[in-house]
C-alpha cells in the first residue's frame, strides 16, 4: 500500500470513528432522555384526576355459590372509581384510588357491596407529547359487605399489585386512559383523565 492510500484509509477510519462515537453518544442521550424527561402533559407538582369503569372482574359471584346463582345474581353497579395522582418529582407520581362495585340477588334481598381503596406510585415514560405510558405498584384495602334486610356482615382484605397504564391527551386538560392490573375489583380499567396544571 502506497503512502497516499494509507493516508486516505487513515482519514476514513478516523472520520468513521468520530461518526460512530457521535451516534453512540446520541443514542445514549436519547435513551437517557426517555427515562428522565418529563412528559409534556405530566409536569412536576401537577395533578391528574381519572374516572374509570372496570372490566373483567376477579369477583366471580356466579361461580361462588351454585345455590345463590340459581336465584339470579346481577351486577347492579359495575366497578367504578376515581384516581387522584400528583407528580412529586421528575417522572414519579403518587396517588390514591377509590372504587366501588355491587352485586345483588333480588329474589333473596341480598346485596354484596365491594369497596376498595389504594395508595399507589407510578413512573411515567417520556415517549410522546400527548402519550403518557406509566408503570407502577399499589397497595389495596378491600371491604366486602353483605346486607340482607337488617342483617349486615363484612369481610376485609389487603392485596398488593403492579399495574401498567397509558394516557392519551386529546387536549391540554382532557384525555383518555386504560390500565391493566388487578386492584381487587377489576383487571382492566377504561376512562377519562383530567389534567390540572
């Protein structure tokens, strides 16, 4: 290899190394931004309120007692609830959820009422200005109350669970969301999000 070809090869190799280093730095920067940038619609010290209806309940009343099921079990109030969340720092938010569901056996006058309350924390990813995916964990208290005439009995339980959700904001203050993760009443939630800057 003559001297000129060697010089060209050296220059090419140097330029390629600089370009690769630059690309690597950019990729690392983008990955870092993904985990540290605040989503535009989820900024520090702001609130999000969510109202939801739940689907796919783990409360399978019709499977618990064939005797009761013969009288006709009805879901008189589906799982509904509210979630309040506050961004405390960066992409981290803490909040609370309250939910309610009711089953009835009209023939017997039975009413099964379920109340659930959770404290939760969620990490929000900066993917898109309007898209706000998040991953979190919650501790949930659930009370089941059975009433029949003047008779009332209850049962309490505690659970912990992980959840994953996505919000999509249609405007600056309003959006839709879905969330997956058992909260002792449902496995899946759908609803609206109100952003309060």
